[in-house]
C-alpha cells in the first residue's frame, strides 16, 4: 500500500525553497556573463560594453538571494523544532 501514489499531491516545499531556486538561476546567469566578459581578454578582441559587466554582477546578487532563502529555511525549521519541543 505504501508504494501507491497518494490521491492528494504532497507539497514538500519549505519556506525559502523558491528563493534558493531563483538565486541559483540568477547566479548561473551571472556566471555565464562573467565567462563571456572575460573571454575577450584571452582572445585579444575588443572588450564588451559596460552593460555586459553589469550583468556579471548578477552572480553576487544570485548568491545573496540563495543565502536569504537558506536563512529563511533555517528560521522556519527552528520555529518548527521549538513548537515541537514545547508541545
């Protein structure tokens, strides 16, 4: 009986999971932009405009968003543990 699919979908997402996923995506975009902006240095071509370097800053922004999601998840788990201990 345990291997059957439940009739109601189970929501396993915790608070902060969405922020972590969004942070990973933004970080990946920033990492690709960083690789693209560094490539002209090795290829000996003209550097990209300033906008390309600004997009590279998304790497740090993505890291901060993912860290905020992680902290939110930790806070929710601590609240849940405290309420379980009090009961």
